[in-house]
């Protein structure tokens, strides 16, 4: 099947789909790709990994070579040293291609934060020893400065070898918080490689990690070692190439780019957590809902210098394999969010309906209270008017009984008054001249009582009642108002005789 007369129709449907996926990612000729797929048991993921990472040697040939050769020498100590120049020279642990490595969330904890502070009393107790230690160490540094050859002689003598003290920071870089560390990396990157179009995430790895998990995006982690020889080649030739920049900045790919220098504590811890074996290093981290609802895994790794023609297809392959899973997760989250929004809208509508019912009930109570208040006020006014009417009738009966009788003879002490009522009737009567002007007002007010039989009924003055006359007596020519408040007598106001008119007082005039 792998010969020159390759016929795709000889393959099964699943094999044809695997061949199509493999050739779409690698752009390899189908006839040349067939042997690698057969050796990979038609596993597209394993075949693609072999194509980009290199195929491992044949186990049979390796066994034959091991039988023919002598036993291997023990590995040297230098092969296990970790340096920023060569990366981690130890070979990575074999892992199952079908199982993804977990990508932990890294929160940087620099050594400068782990400072032991003794209790106050203990610090005071050891203060003399601390001063003595500083004095001796300062003297020793001065001695080594004056005689620089003595430490080398002491270090070279047998039995004087001392374990080297572990250094906290050999680069001299000041530890910063994650946001400032990211800003410093971007600034140094631009100073070294000039302006570019890459959109670095200017915050810590943990924040980029959380954002990728929250928005279901792909987190591309790029770790650089400035002391590595291939760093500049990788950055200028691959990372800043138009093809890679365009692919990373494409919004459809949903990529968050986070990069760091392993000279910083945070990036170094991330490289350790992601099992970085060689610099420069790139890893693609994404949410894997098939493992758990909160898991984040490394779905792709790229170590060393890789040309853009291979870098982009490897990213595209890893993203295409997990895009469907993330899209389903996005749809599930969208459905959950839609359900949550619907529930919130229903709750909000219920609350609004309940508030409207409460408002309507409040308005009904207010209307009922207002109606009852109006009824009470109307009833109170009616009762007051009825009491006023009863008091007025009782007062008229009482006052009619106290009107002075009309004099029978004429003289200087008698005044004859002609009063025209509001009904047009004219009343002529004699009064004593020394009588108060209020007698005239009482006559007019109680005239109906005097002309009826009710005047003979005995009555008493109503208690707590102050009568007010709702009219005035006026002389027509010349016009003069005879006010009851003046307290004058009839003779002084009118004389021997006079004509008077009764003018009603309106409510507006009374209020004025």
C-alpha cells in the first residue's frame, strides 16, 4: 500500500479521514505520509508529533545496537545541571501522548518575601551577638580586600573546602510584583528587538491563566532565556515573523500571549511547572473540560528554534484539536448563562410584579384612607353646621326674650327708626335713646322670632357660643355704617329718627 502505485480508495473511511487531517496540518505528500501513519497505528496526534518532533528510533534496531555495544557509561554530573544558557539538559519524562499534562496555576513567591523576623525580646537578647558578628565579618572583608590572595590559598588547601553558599539572585534583578515584572519584560523586549505588533498580556501568569479559564481562550506561554544563544534567532526569525504575529493576533484564534524571562522568579517557576526542557520554550495551555470542569492542561509544546513554517502549523494543530471541545464548553456556558439570565429576568419580573401589587395595595389603602378622611371631615362639618344652626336658633329665642320693649310715648329720649329688611319689608319701631346700638342688630336678627309664636318659649343662652351678626346697618343719605363694635347708643348714632338699610356681609368680606 505504501508503494508508488498509491491508491486512496484502498484505505478505509477512518484511514482516509486520518490521512486528510495529517496532510492538512503537515502539507506532506499523501504517499510519503502513509508509512508514518502506518507506524503510528493511524493515530493522527502521534503521527503529527513524530513529524514535528522527530520520530524515535526503532526499538528493534535499538535493542540490537545495545547488544552489540558495551554497557553505557554512567551519566556525568554535568549532564544534570540546570543552567540558563543550555536550559535543562535532562531528558523529559516519557508521557502518554493521549494524556495531557496538567498546567498548574503559578503564584510567584520570591525568596525576598520569605524573611524570618524573630520576636522582639529574642531580637534584643541576640543584639550583642549580631553586633559582634557584623564587626568580625566587616574585619574579615577588610582583611580579604588587603590580602586578596589568602582566600584563594585557604580555599585550595586540603580540608578547607567549604560548601558554596546558595545565592538568592545571581542576575542582580530586583524582584517586582507580577504586573511590574510583565511591564519590565515588555520594555526590555522592545529595547532589544524594537517595535513590534505582538500584544503581550501585561500582568502576571496567574492573571493570564485565570482569564484564559474564564473566557475559554488559549494561553500561549513563551519563556525566553536572554543568555541562551538561540533566543535572538527565535525571537527575530520566528516570534516576530509576520506569519506568527498575524496568527497570534487573529481574534478568531482566541489566543492570550504571555511571555517572560527566566531571569525573573515568576517565569522561572512557570518553566519548572510546565516541565520546560530547552529554551526558547513555548507552551499552549487551555481548559480541558473532558478532564474536569476546572482543569487547565498543556495541549502543545514547542522547544528550541522552530521556523515559522513549523511553528504556526503546530499551534494550528493543537488549537484545531481542542477548538471543538472549547466551543462546546462555550455553548454550555452560554446556555447556563442564558438560563441564569432567564431566571434572573423571571425573578426580576416577579419582583416588579410584586412591587406593582404592593404599590396598588398602597394606593388602595391611601384612597380608602382619603375617602374615610373626607367622610369624617364632611360629617364633622355637617355636625358643626347642625350645632351652629341649633345654637343660632337657641340664641335667637334667648335674645328675642331680652329685647327691650318699645316705648309707648314720644320724647327726647325716644328714637324712631325705620329699617328696610333684606326681604324688602320695612320695620318701624321706637327705641330708647340710651339703648345700645346692638339692640337694633338684635331686632333685625330676631325679627322672625318676634313675629312668630316661638318667642314665648323660654330659652337659655347656649354655652360656649359667640354669636356673630352676618349683616350691617347702614344709613343711606349720607351713607354711614353703624358698627356694632363702636359701642355707641342709638341716640348718638341716629338721633331722633332715622332710616336704616340691612346689608348682608359676604364671606369674602368677612374673611378680609
